[in-house]
């Protein structure tokens, strides 16, 4: 009996967040990636403050931020394709070096007033065009490090929650720095973080080696139609999320709430998202990722649709936190579905398309909410925001699933566990 017992294979590691971080090289690689990605949490506020101080114009600052953001977001799939084609080590170091150098140039130009606005916009646009796609690359590394699809799901959830925390802590770090130095110092700090963090990231033993030459015309150089489901939901979530932030402020003003409560209500949205992301990663789902993605989008839409009817500030805060519970799960599942769907040579680019969709939707949501507020009752605006998320979920269900896609991940879909 004892011999039989000893011959049994040892049980697989428990699929937990701790198990993810116990995988060889995982902690070192993840920590380096987070250090580099902290730059994206600091750079937005730092550039805005630095340009405003240097020019004395909010209009110029807004324009510079717009061109910087557009170049960063809309060229990300192209930069991610370079990572897929040439490998992370060959592609990320030149990108991070150029990006860091251009941020240093922008810091120098904004250290004192007087720099022409056109020059600031040009340098900012060039910097954004070189921003390395660290998030999509890290998710590709996770998929390569982990054989168990349940661990991949947990790794993606952990990655998403950590990224959200970076976007909260980054501005706080800049806020502390500008008490002792000009805002341009925050831009220089962002350059230091991206260069040092990226160098540590690509030096990790977990990083794949150089890629073999990719023939011209290989699939993945353009948008893959099989990515329509995750991209549509990511865009819908981004649009609904950014619209909600403006609508919360408008509702608080309309009902004469103390302005000091607005940051706490929005903090509840982030807290709800973090909790939802951790819970989503801890569950062994049995439904396919595409069905889960549609369900999360629908849940977000339904909660947002009734949020504008909240009778008081505490109910409003609870409703916003409840909406947040669906945000991180929806985005995490969108990344998982994109990774499942993508062909082996274009997984970084697939994740970058999802990232681009979130940011593009966020920009569009702010624009649309700003146009509607004051013309349409705020409660109706919440219904419209919820309708966008519901429509994205419905589109996900009617689009082709990842399981039918050639080149889908064969080691097991996260939704099959």
C-alpha cells in the first residue's frame, strides 16, 4: 500500500496567486515590469504640469497631452508587432531608450518657461510614438511561463490589479515630488523608471530569446478579425468607465453634494475593480472566456443603467463600487480571450489591440459625456453609458469565438477549467 502511495504523482501546485509568484523567475520579471510600467502612471500628470508651467496655458497643455496620448495609444499595436517579430530583447531596449531620451528632452524644454508650443508638441508626439508596450509583453511572458491555464488566469488578474494600483500611486508620487522640485523633474523620473525597469525586465531569464525570421505576409501584421470580441468589449468598457467618472461629478453637482465626496466615490470605483479582479482570478470558471466576457460587460451595463437613480450619496457610492466589480474581470477576460485567439507569432500585438481599444474608448467616453451633460438628464446619461456596455457584451456573443480560431492556444483555454 505504501509503495502504491509513493508511486502516485505529486499533486499539481494549488492554482492560487501565491502559486503564480512561486514559478521560477516570475517575481523578478513581474517586479521589473511593474517598475517600468510605473512610468506610465507618473508621466501623464508630470507632462501636464510641466507643460502648463512652461507655457502658462491650459489649452497648450491639453493639446500636448492629446498628441502624446494619441501617439502612445494608437501606435501601440505597431510597436507590439515589432516585439512579436524581433523578440522583446531586441525591440524593447531601443524603444525604451528613445522614449526615455525624448522624455528627458521634454523635461529640459519645460524646466523653464519660453519654449515654443510647437516644439513641445513635436517632442511629446515623438516620445509617445516610441513608448514600449510593456503591459502586452508582460502578459505574453505570463502565458509562456505558466502551463496551467488556471494559473494564467490568476496571473492576468494579478497583473491587471497591479497595473490599476500603479495608475493610482503614480500621480501620488508626482504630487510628492513637485513639492520639492519643478514638475519637469517628474518627467525626468518617468524617463528613469522606463529605462531602468525595461533593462531589468528584458534581462530576466524568463524572457524569450531572439525570434526566428518571420516571412513577409505572415498573419498578425494587421488587425485579426478574430479579435473583434475582446476589442469590442474593451472599447465599450473604456467608454462606459470614462463616461461614468464625468457623470458622477455631474450628478454630485446637480444634487449639491459636497465636492469633497467625489474623489471618494471614484475611489470606490477603483476599489471595486480591484476586488472584482482578485475574485475573478480566484474562481475556477467552467464557462468559456467569450461567455464570461459577455456576462461581465452585461453586469457592468445593468449596474450603470440604474446608478443615476441612486437616492443618496451612500447608495451612489455603493452602486459605483458595484459597477467597479465588473471592470477588472471584463478587461482581464478580454486579454485572456485575445491571447487564446491570437496566432502564436502575434500574441503581444493581440494584447496591444485590447489595450488600444480600452484607451480609445476612454477618450471617446469623455468626449461624449462632456457633450451630453447639460443637454440630457444625468440619469439618462447613466442609462446610455450602461447601454454601451450591454451592446458590447451582445456583440461579443454574436462574434466568432476563440475556440474556432486557427492558432488558438492549445494548452487549454482559461474558460475550460
